[in-house]
């Protein structure tokens, strides 16, 4: 699949999808309700706003949703109508984003998590500790590295849990004190739990008709723009999720590690699945034999993987 291939959702509103059991939900999405979408115009996200945007979550290809901050469970029936399961906190969360962006450190952390028992649930951002795009450097380089991180966790054994906005490569943004900041503070840092940026042609970046504390996201960070861009982080994620849905070897039960140059690692599914390569160094590196499926940034003219990037390859028969 190339970076401009069309991606289709795995169902639609009212499609009669049956939500899978929670144990089968391989890709989860964390919604912090006050920060997701304001449906009643008071400047704070609510259940009405969540339900009106469940089609977006279905479009992402997630299997289940962990809703934080909901006053009741009135949203669960709507979730099921979209083929989504209501998730609880994972038993074995593994915050890979807490590690430095360094291949050796990340490999050690991955090995330790996989050796610790049942496959974990991988996360990259947390509401209390920060956005991956900011944890791994400034906004531009951090987002580039976050794209690589998404490909890595989606190729590992276990489940993945995205925090709302991870699919956009959002960094942290300052949020002024006020009612909005107070509404999200019980669930994490306000600079992490910024209002979800839906459309920068609408008041409040599409989060609320009341306007409110919409940070200066920039056009590239809003959902509407990323849905239209063949190179956006959102599009990259959708391609990766689509690949996972068509490849029985993803996620793998076990992985095998390759030898790799300095500042790099490579692994593949032990059952003959895809090869995942990460380059955390500053210079391009040659890829192992295989046909490129997805790359977090384009390969260079010599077919090498640039620095701060990841790739998926189909093994050569």
C-alpha cells in the first residue's frame, strides 16, 4: 500500500456491526470527554458531542473506546451500534513514549515488557505525562518521531491504546486557566488535554460553537485538514490500521530481532510477518531485504530509511 492509497472504514453508522468482546479489541482509543467535542454549546465536551463523532472513531479503524470523564454510561449503546466496544483501563499498560527516542533504549524496554507475561497494551501518550510529539522533541521533529513510534507499536505483539489526538501528531499546547482547564484537570494536564481540533474554519476549531480556549494548532493539526492530506499523520495511521486488518500476522504473537546498524533496530513477526525497522539516528540507513509497505517519511533516492523514521516491509519469499 502506498501513502496515497484510499482507505475505507471497516463499517458505517447504522451498519449493524457487532462490537467485539473487550479481549479482542486490539486498537483502543482514549476519549477524555470534556476535551473531545462540545455538543450543547457550553464550552465543555459532553456525551452528545461524543456520540455525534463516533463515525470518526469508526473511520480510524479502532475497535474500542475508553471514555474518561463521562457522568454515566448513556453512550455505550451508541458505541455498540458503531461496532465499538467500551474499554476499561488496561491490565498491563506499557508507556513506550516514556523512553528516550533511542533505538537501544526502546529495544530494551520492548524486550522487558514482552518478557513480563501476557502481551501488554502499548501507549505513546498519557494524559498525565505528556504528548508523544512533545516528549520526543520539539513540534516538528517530535511529530516526525511520533509517526515512527506509531508504526513501531502497531507492529508489536499486544494491543495499542491511543490518546485522543495521537492520530494527529498533536504536541502539547498552553491552555489558559478557566472553566475549560478546570473541567479537564481531574483527568490530566490541560496542556495535554487540549480541545480536540476538528475544523479550523469553524468557531473554536470545531470543538465548540461557544469558541473557547482553542490553541493555535495550525491548519496541519486539525482533523478536517488531515483527512484530506495523503501525507498526514492521520492518513498514515489509517493506512497502518488498514494493513493490520488485512494481514493475519498483525499483530504477531512473537517477534524476532534482526541485527541492525547503530541507532537502529529491526524485528519481524516470528510467524513470517512484516519487518519493522526504526532509525533513531541522524543519517539514512539501508533497509533489510523486503518490499516496503509503509514508511513514516519517504525513503531517500537510494531507497534508504532516513533518520527519525520507521518502515514496514513485507519479507521476500
